[in-house]
């Protein structure tokens, strides 16, 4: 049954959790390497998703699927969580949170662009304009306002952040072919990705210390960013009678995130960050507006 009120509450819950993760990333990366943080977070996420499936009575069914779906999870698991979070955590490890976090939000625009060659979608004028606005904001943030000289504060960090948006958008394009329940699919992707993360962590950095101050932060990221927030957002979209109203909640997250970054991390938020973030959000809004108009045009046509 549709319930817009519950959908909005679930969506707000997901947005609130997503707004805290940039701060959690930076705090945890003060103790762990990106790989060590990812290992513990992935373990926590697998445990939470398994518990949720068990409560639903669906955990056993997750292990009775056709063999091809497990092979699919191996491939998707190498993309998310393995590659995506390595790039994302690597970006946060090198950049201030106020720079890495807004750049990551451009993934929705990248998804629209990649949908043209891979899903056969049309590229609209609004998509092109949105790209110019969004990436204008990225340049302002990455150069800290010195965009005339195009001198980036950390070129590798910026490249990792932009790379993470490409990987995340690519993951969702591949996931459109996944007919499994979303929670089951995510659980299996993380489960099959976990051995690769563990092997790479052991080889590169060694096992993380549980006594480290970053352990609680890694658990938080795994439980809430990788697990609970995804479930809440999926529930919101399922319950919504007006999905556009729920989707618009995501625009709150980057601004709320800067509040946490300022008060908890103590980062002084630069004017260039605010200007760049406003441009990124404006570009995403423009892209979404164009998409909704296109959908209405098809319905009325």
C-alpha cells in the first residue's frame, strides 16, 4: 500500500544518515587506511543486511537462487563495494570532507549521461546545461575558487572523487538488469565482494586493529551508510505515491552534511565550497526537472 507520509519519513531518515557519513569517513580515516575501513564496514553491512533478511524470512531464499545470479553478484560485488568505496574512501583520505562530499553528489548527472549509450536514453538539452552548471561547481570547489588558473588542491583526490561517481553510476546501470529483491541483491553483492576486500587488505595494509579509535566509525559506516540508509530509501520509494517529492529530499543532504563537517570536524567551510555546492545542486535540480518534464510529455503524448 502507498503511504506518502511514511515514505517521506523513511526518505528523511535516509537523508539524515547520508548527511553524517562524510564526517564519519574523515574521522575514521584518521585511524585506518581506506582498505581497513572498508573491510570492517563491509562486514558490518553484510551482518545488518543478513539480519534484515532473516527478520523478513528471506535469508534462506537468498542461498537458493540460480547459479547465474551468484556469478552476477561476484561481478557487481567487485564494483560495489570493492571498487566504488575504495575510490570514495581514497578521495576522502586525500581531500577535505567539504570538497570530496559535494563532488560525489554529481553521480546522478553521470548516471544520466551513461544511460544514453548503455540504456538507449535520449540526451536532453537540460542534461547538457546541468552538466555545465554541475561541473562548473566542481571546478570551483576543487580549485578553492582559483578556477581561472585551474590549480587543483589535490588532483589525485579530485580524480578519485570523480572516478567514484563514474563507478557508482555504472553500478546502477548494471543493477537495472538485476531482478532480485534489492536488499537480497545488495546483501549478496557485499557478501561476494567481502573476500576480495579481505585479501586486498591483508596484502596491502594488514588487518585493522579492533582496539583502534576507528573501529566504531567503520561500524557506523557499514551499518548506516551501506545498510540502513539504503533500506530506508528503498522503502521510501516503494511507499511513495509521489516519488518526485521523496526524490527532492536528497537535495537537503549536501547542505546538512556541511553543517556536520563544520561543527564536528571543525573544517572552516570556504566560500568557494558554498558557491560550488549551490551550482552542483542547481545543476542536479535542472537535470531532474528536465527528466520530469520529459516523462510528463510521454504520458500526455
